[in-house]
C-alpha cells in the first residue's frame, strides 16, 4: 500500500484553514455591519437635527420680523443655519468617513433623502433666502409662506428618519443573526474538529497503543487495521510488518539457535583439530613420522577414507610420496614419485590453488586419473607451505561425495602451513646436526694437524736419517737416530692419548671451571709440577663453542712442544 507523505498533516492543516477562513469571514461581516450601524446612527442623528434646524430657521425668521434691534444678528444666524442645513444634507448624501457617518444605501432611504433635498432646494431654501433679501414689508408674507411649508417639510424629514431607523433595526437584527450564526459555527466547528481529530488521530493512536501493549505481552499475532493511507496508516503497516518479522524471528529462533550451536560446534571441532595437529607437529620426530601423524590426524577428523603427503624436490621437480594411508599398492606404485607436469598435484606446487573436486568431473590439470581408478568419489589437494615456499602437497580422498565448506578449506590450508613449518624445523635441525658433525671433524683435523701430523713428519725425517746411517755403516749414529725415533714414537703416542683425553673432557665436562681443574690435575700427575687455578670475577656462562676454544688454549699451554 502506497503511503502519501504528509497526507494527514495536509488534512489537519486544510481543515483548520477552512474553519479559520469561515470564522474570519463571519467576524469580518459582523465588523462591517457594526461599522455600518455606527454610520447609520450618525446619519439618523443628523437627519433628526434637520427637523430641529427647520424649526430654528422659522424662529429666527420671526425674530427678524419682530425685533428690529436684533434683526441684523438674527439674519446672520439665519444665514449660518442655512449653510449648516446644506452641509448636513451634503453629508447625508455623500457620507463622512472621519466621524464616521454614512446613510443606508438602499433605494427607499435614497428616495426619501432625495425628496427632502428637493423640497429644501426648490421650496424651503428659496423662501428663506428671499426672506433675507426682502424688505421689512415683504418679510411677513414670506414668513407665513415658510410656516405653511414647514409642516410638510418636517414630515418628509420625519419620514426619512423613520426609514433610516427601520434600516438600522434591520442591520441590527442582521448583526445579531451573524453573531448567533458565529456562535453556532463555533460550537459546530468545535464538535466537528473534535470528531475529526477523534477519527483521524486519537482512535488510530489508541489502536496503535493497544497493539503495542499486546505485543509487549508476547502476543506476536496482533495486527492493526489499516483504515487510511496517511501517516497513521503507514504506522499501522509498519507495525504489522514489525510484528510479522518478530513472529517469524521468534518462530525460527530455535532453528537459528540450533544452527548457531552447530556452527560453534564445528568451529570448536576445527579449533580442536588445529590444536591437536599443532601439538603433535611440535614434538621432535623425523619428517616421515611428522607426515604420518599429520595425515592420521586430519584423516580421522574429517572422516576421509584415504590420504597422502608428498614432498617436493626443486632439483628434480618431482613429488615424492612420503606418507600414505588407505591407498592400494597400484596407487603407490604409480604415484610414488610423480613429475610436477604429470598431474594436478604438480600444478598445485608450481603455483596452483587448493582444490576439492568430484572425480566424476575432474579439473583440466588432471592427467594420471589414479584417484579416479582407485574409486574415490571426491579428491582434494592442499599446499604444504613455509614462508611462501611450497614444500609439497597433501591429499585427502573420500569414497562418497564430500563437499568441503569454505571454513574447512581455510583450516586445511592453515594446517598445511603448520606442517610446512614443522618439516622445515626438522630440516633445520638435521642441518644443524650436520654442521655440528662437520665442525667436530674440522676441530679433530686441526688437533691432529697441530700434534700427530707434526710428530709423524718428525719421525719420517728420522727414518730417512736412520736409513742413511745404516747404508753408510754408521752404527753409533744409527743407534742415536733409533733413540730419537723411539722418543718421537713415544711423544706421538702421548699426544694421541692427550688428544683423546681432551675430547673426552670436552664431551663429558659441562662446566668450564671443573674441566680446567681436571686438566691441571692431570698435568700435575704427569709432570709433578704444581699448578694453581684462580678465577677472577663472575659472569654469565660462555657459549659451548667459546668454552671449547678456552679449553684448547689451556690444553695447548699445558703441553709445550719438546725440542726436536
């Protein structure tokens, strides 16, 4: 359902504007009527003053005729009254906004006003003007004529006033009707606004509140009726969608908890397998044993039916089968040594990515198809890596179709890295042992060169001298040379014994001080020369190679070379 944004607000604002305009119009109408009544009241007052003024004109005309002394003053007052009468008639005709004063603008009032004005202009005013201009003898007759016209003229003015009063009363009734209508409109409008807000706002909010209260009471089946397409209708739709989502989530909560529990169990299993394999690989063992342990662990953890570990030889570019399980003799014969270009495992070592595939649809790099003939349904191949250096490949085989998830693939890659570290550590230990043996041989050769080789060279010279003496028949010289030969042989024998003692001392003595004291005691026993060992200061133990060099220096100093 499409929700028009702001529709409810437009309804509320539109309704308030309509009621405002109606109220404004009614108030404006009452103001106009009251202003008109004020003007009409002023017009009625002025029209009534014209009656008094007509009588005052007649009175002033009588004074002028009777009182000779004040006739001039009375004439001036009479002229002023005429002007004032004219002005009032003009104001009644045109109105005066400053007072304010305005006669009713209906036809009847206008007719009566025109009749009064015509009588004044044509009959009454000319008599008064003629009276002011006439001689004293003529004024009496003009005054009588004015008196004859006065009653009819005042009657016309009275009629005008009555018409105005009737109009004033009508406007007053109209004002009261407008005010009563305004009151009714206010009451009716208030009732309509209450009903409007009750239907559009209050009731939907109450329904929404009731739905929220039911939802907080775990009643997720609650749904709100959508009775409008405004904002509150949108809230109802959103509430229903939220309730449906919560109901769906709640209904599948157990399944999701079970799935999460299963995922955590799988993670724990993966971590357990990683810990187990890492712990096994940390134990010192030959490379073949490490590969066997590794293969048995991952094969048992993943339920594989067969597996193999192959190590790569960069010199020959051949993969050698180091460890295997669950494979037939034919399989072992075919892939005991496999060139990298022969099958998928070699491609993996040369830069490929780990794979897990069904043998029914093998990858393009597969050429030997040994695992297919073996009857496996799923085969895998993962790198054995150390420091970005690919050391080999390990495989897992499954009799049934087995899909490896992405976390399992990552775990097997990580295990391949751990195996690579273990293999490289064993190789480093082997190289270290080889280096130690080589250093031992070099040291032995150096010792032999410094002792036995020199003695043998001396004996060789003495033998040559003995042969020369015997050939020349010099018996005494030959006997002397034989004695020197005997001494040289004894010296070489002593050097050999001393060399063997030195090596035993180096091998069996782990403390440098003890080894030195032992060498001094042996020297005293052989030479009856008293020796003394003194150690100055304390320090950290020397490295084994440094201790060997110190022992050699001591032994060399205790074995001075005899003069030849």
